[in-house]
C-alpha cells in the first residue's frame, strides 16, 4: 500500500504526488523520520555501524556516472540510503568522537531545520524571505554586539539599515574570511578622483595607481588554509600570504612579524591586512590580539581576527579576557556550525565599521535594487538558506549563560584531559590547552627522558619513528570505531615538525571517563606487532643514548 504513494513511474500523477503527499508513517522514510524525531541519539547509535568498511568498497556503491533513467520507489531508495550511506557515515555526535570540530547538536535544531527546509526561504532578497531578513540582520547585530560591545543605543540606526549591513552571514568560516579580506582589499583601493576603485579597474590598475608592486596578508603559520584560498581568489597570490612563525605557545611571533613587514616594505609590497587567530584550528591558541591591533594601527592596515572557532569564548565571563583586543579588529569571523552548535553550513563575519561592507556592495536590476534591505547586496554568496534561524534559535534558547556553561565546561575538560596526559607515563602533551583544544603524542617516559638528553640528530631519528607510531595509532583507533582523535603535523620546538594527536573538547556529552578510555584504548593499540616493532627500534636508539 505505501508503495502507491511513491513516484515509481514517470507520469505526471506520480510527480504531483511527490510534491504533495507525505510519506506514510509505515514507509521506510516515514519510519526514519519518526525514529529521528523520537530519539536522534539512539537512531545514530544504531544506524551508523561502527565496523570499518573500506572506502574503496563504499565507492563501488557510488560508481555509476549515469543518472537513473527510470524513477524508483522512495522506499527502495531510502533502503539504499540506510544501508549504504547512513550506515557508513561518521558518528560525529558521539561523545568519544573528539578529533574534529563537529559535535552533537541540541535536539531542537532538527525540527527547526525541517521547518527551515519546508519554508525554503532565500535570504538573498526580501522578496523571497520577508521576516527572515530582519531576523538575520538581528543575528548579525547580536554577534556584532558580542564582539564589539557597542552600547545598545548604537544599533537601531544600523540593524535594519537599507544601505548597510553589520556583517555577512555565510556558509562557514572560509567564506567569512574571504569576505573580510575582500572588504579590506576594496577599502585599500577605494575609488578616488582619478581611479574607479579596484572592484571596477582590477588589481593591476590598482597597484599602478598606488605605485606599489603587490599587497600581502600576514598570519601565523597556524592560520587556517582558507587564507590561502583568499590570497589566490583576491589576486594577491599565495606567495603574498606571509605565514609568520609562532612562539612556544603557538602564537604569532611579533618580532618575526615585524621583520616580515619590513621585508615586504623593502620590496615595495603593501601589507593589506594582519590576521590574528582566536583559537587556532590545530591547537586552539589565541594570538596576542592587543599587540596585533597596535601594530595594524601603526601600519594603517586592516586588522582581521579569525575567531571561527574561539569566538564564542566571548560568552564566558571567566574566559572572555583571553580574547581581549578582538573588539579592536576591523572584522571578525565566527563560525556558527562550530561552537554555536548549529548544523553544518553557518558562519558569519562582522565589521566594526557598520559601513565597511559597502566596499563590496553590488546591485542587480531584478533584485538587490538600490535602497532595498536585501542582504544579498553585501554577500559573496547568492542564494542562501534560512540558516540564521537556527543561530537565532540557539542564541534565544541557550542564551548567553547557556553558551557560557558550554564554553567553560569545554575549557575545564581540556585542562582535565591535559592533566591526565601529563600524569600518564606513556604520553607527552605537545600543546597546552588555552581554550578547549590540545595535542599530545604517545611517547613513553623513558623515551621522553632520552629525547631531553640526546643530540639533535638522534632526536630526529627518534621523532621520525614516533611520528609513525602516532600515525598508526590514530589510524587503528579510527578503524576500530569506538573513539576518535585526529592527527596533524606541527612545528613544535625549534624546527622539529612532529606528528601529534589532536583533541577538540566541545561535545558536552564527553565525560572524563570517556577521555580516560581513549588513553586506555591507545595503550592497547600500541601492543599491535607493527607498532611494537617501531617502539623496539626507538628503544634501541635510546639505549645508545643512556649508555653514553
Ligand atoms: C573552521 C575554521 C575555519 C574555516 O571554517 P569553515 O567553516 O570550515 O569554512 C577558519 N578558521 C578557523 C580558525 C577555523 O577553525
């Protein structure tokens, strides 16, 4: 019976049905829908199978490039999705999945996301979004206020201003960072008496007009790869994205930064922007934002803060001061799909100067008319979904104090986990958590002691082997599917680049017991013969050192 409701034959009657008749509750899709509504955690737990299936084997299910000629039953398709897609997706909401920036999301996001999809608003213009436009403008103002703490009286002339927008809502931190540097670039080469501006005349003419040989963006080596894309896209060239080395705390080295700027000036290259990171993706550290703000002011260049990860720390009375100086930034990126606990696809950039976004303003005749309140006149993206509604929901339901609790808990948990690692004889903490991210590696105490005493080339030989241990350890743990940490390579001390395990503690359901079990599992994994062989080699090198 339910199959009658499916569009299994390409005729108009069936097509009308798929646009109008809902799935029967006893159909495959109906059942999934109900299961998710009733208990999403339980659904994910039972439907995502933990056993690793080779990506190659999965690829075989998605091998055809031909669009199916004949329609199929919705239920048949849903069966396929259940078995071949859902079952082999990643349980990012699991409390033991602490390797990446994706976490569990509050239950109310699901039905609201469904509502958002049903409404299918397009935020590019008021004509397709009506109340969604003022709502998104309010979200941008709230984030602006979170960052810049302007007096509430500051906002009324700006929130719903038909000429301006306080920021841009976008699909994520990447587009937010690109937008920030786009604005910076267009403001640096603004129209003047004999120049129509870079947006009109292009970078080559802009450089000629200004008499410079290039423009550059400076960020620490921990900067997110989105800045590389931005440098490429905005015409600077990736060579003009200057990656400044960090100090022992993964923060930009200010002395080296000054040297880099001097080097650029010697080559007649203009610094377009300094970027400070508030919560680096790999280690969660915060650059010295006050000092960067001072230096940007001295240079007269744009100061951008990438707070895609760490921005919500501003909710916390206890930890807000870690980001002090952020309020002096010309632009700030915050991702909502990270620590605002909104589903994937939501980021924002806000600008201190409420008129800054005019630098990228664009119009079209059929929409985005001059004087309309359309947000699309100030965004890189065109059509956009009503994701701001989910941010609005989080801010309203969880509130400042709710987010504060989540932030405080994550930072506390990272400190606890760091203490557990420090106390454990077989692990070495490779970056101290400042926010809620830390890195560590498997390195037995004896090896740690040998490393402290060994000459450089012996250290290097040991570290190469430890890197392999780390890589295998992470791979085995991921394949076992019980818990998950990620791995990265970081230049840790001097010029040593090490492979390390990375943990992000944002899921409120992650407990200290789970963290202890992650270490316990890792101690078991290193018993694998493949890893034992490496540890044996390391031991041999170490014995040589202690005997000397
Ligand atoms: C995640 C992240 C980004 C990129 O954001 P996307 O949402 O993945 O595009 C940029 N910067 C930092 C610091 C990040 O953590």
